[in-house]
């Protein structure tokens, strides 16, 4: 491949016709853009399991809560399943699930591993799915320490890399905590090993780091937010002349436009993230998610029709408000108690901005380098915007009405 590139730039080689070069540019750019969109869409999945601990002076026990769908994935060894296991089927195979999680959850104290023994299973229903509760006790504890070491890689290490594991202190008789269903102590993701689990109060720096990491991961895995940024960046390296897109002549002007867009978006979603987190203003989740999907289509239409692009910062600010409510919907289940709310909010938002900045730093140089190619205008601004509108329309319909009644599954498989 390298030799081919060298020969094509050799001065002795015949010059390719313009139509041939354009055709090659279109094909190359189409491959790059479609590959990027496909990777984004295929990864649009997020599953969670929870490990609760009940702490006393001389005992440590708990449960793992995981959906029947995820247990089916464990049994079948694949993220794609057709029919989840029933409660009866899970109960019949409970020892296999006990062995699976016993191998993938490790607890220790000062280098000495604890033995975890599973002893029973129960179920409860939610609007998401039916959850199984795999109950366990930690053996050989005479005096419960204040800190233990924990590793957990259930599902995301071998079945579904988008899965996340959360550790929570469900109850603690030593500090009066009872029936905690909100505040998450640890988040486990692919590639993460052992972490300190504080069985009393968690240090401030660890709270900050946990929420910062979750903010970064959320923007990277929140692909509707990523597509919104991509849609904005496509036009940031261009300028409008006589109602037509032409390449920007100055990287400074393009950077200024990008900084303005990102700043406006940041200010808008920060305002509503704060208002929603402190429950000053809240909106229905369905409305927020639908408007976020619509925002992608609205900006993409501006890419297709340049005269609609004027004053785009106003559009970005308006939709940034709804993206902020979307961030708040993710932050709420992480369980910010009043004393930690300000810290968690601040570090989560910083994490979101760092994740957003990383996306811009990767994509802006690519788009700026390609902006002069006819293929960029044809594939990026036109074909790419049409593709983004189609994806946004599908998400909008899915989030407001549901799957297409007859061929929804086929459409989903093609689009995702």
C-alpha cells in the first residue's frame, strides 16, 4: 500500500484525469465516513450490573443484581440474544452463574484474598427488565476493615465491552446507612483492575475521580452527543460564500468557529445540568431524549442548506440546553447525596468537557485536512448530513413511539 502511494506521487507518473481523482476521493472519504458512523452506531448499547455490600462490625455480605437478559448473555457467551432466560431457567442454572461471578469478583484486604460464597437467588421486576439477585457472604471476617480491595469484570471482559459494573454500600450499621440504592462507590469498566472500596466514608479525591471518569465515559459512549458534535464540526472547517459552502482559508478562523460552537454548547448544557441536578427544573426523559435526536437532524439540515446555517450558535445554545438535561438524567442514578452533590456535579461536568475536547482534537484536524476535497463537500456535508438526519429520525421515532411495528427489527439491524 505504501509503495502504491509513493508511485502515485512520482513526477514521472502520468497525471490522473480529474474525474478519476474525484472518484477516488469520493470512495476514500465515503469509506472513512461510513466506517466512523458504523462504529458509532454499532456500539450504541449500555448495560449495567450492581454489587451491593451490607456492612456490620464483624460481617460483610451482599448481592449482585443483574438482568435476566445479561444472564442469558453470560450463558450463551454472546451480546446478541433473542429470548431472555426465565426465572425458572435461571434458578435451575444458578450454580453456573454463582461460579461465573465468583471468578470475576475478587475481594481482598492487605493482600489477603477473601473467599466469597454464593448461597441463594431471588428476583424483582423493574421497567427495564427483571433482575436476579445473587446473594453472597464474605468468609473468614472477624472484624470488618474500613477499606478492602475489589476487582470486578462481569460481562464486559468476555461478553459485552459496553457493560458497566457498579459497587455500592447497600447498608452499613457502623455509620447508620440503611437501604442505600443511590450512591455508587465504584465504577468498573474494561481494562480496570483492582480498586479500593471504602466501607465507611469515601475520600473526597476518590469521589471526584469517580465522577470525572464517568463524565468522560458518558460523552464517549453517549453517541447521540458525539453525532451532534460531528454534525457541528462538519461545517466548522468551511465558510459560506454566495449561499454555498467553500473551504475555509484560515485554520485560525476555523478554530475560532469551533471554539465558539463548543463554548456555546458547554455553557448551555452546564446551565441545565446544574438546574436539573439540584432539581430546580426537570423535564420528562422521553422529551429530552427526543429533542436530542432532533437536534442532530436540525444541525444537519443547516449543513445541507447553508442559508439555514446563519446564526447557528443560537441553535447550538437551544439544543445544548436539552443535552444538559440528558447529562443530568445520567448523573441522577449515580446517587449524589447532598454533601457530595456540588463536588460530583463539578467533576462530572469537567469529565464531560474533557471527553468532548478529546473528540474535537481528533476530528477537527481530519476535517480541516480534507476540507478542500470535492469529496468532503459531497460525502461529508451532503451525504454525511443526509445519513445523520436518517439516524436522528430513527432515534426520534424510537424514543417517542417505539420500534417500527412490522419491520422495526430489520431496520434496526441495518441501521445499527
